[in-house]
């Protein structure tokens, strides 16, 4: 793949919302790409065994990827045997490295 195909698409926008009594509130909207470049995927794979716990939200924030994309990636890693689910009964999915 060329360098142009490896880039992540991240767009940020700030909106001003009107509130009561003339107040405004600023919110930031971030659109992330659903595609994970191979270089970032390789870096994620190498960092997993060093962690005590793995959360999809942590990885998504660190590498600026969608949480849904990270969830698919973590399911793939679980099928490969790289990580395992800590407790399947929990609503929040916490993974730990397989040792």
C-alpha cells in the first residue's frame, strides 16, 4: 500500500448550540475512519501483551479509531487466541492478554 492509502480520515468540527437566555454551548464532533491502516494495526497487536487489561474505548482514543472498528478487531484477536475475555457476563467487555 502506498502512503496515501495508509492515512486515517479524521474530521473535527465544532458546533455552537444555542441555549436558554442567550447562552451557547460548544460541542466538538469527530468523524473517524472505519478503516484501520496496517501500521496502526501492527502497533496495536504489539502493545496488547504488555497491557494488564484491554478496553475498546482506550484503544479507540489512543489511536483515533472508531470503537465499533476496535470491537471487531478485538473479536478477531480473541478468535486468534491473542487475548481472552475476562468475564463474559459483564456488560463492559474487558480483555486480558493470553499467557
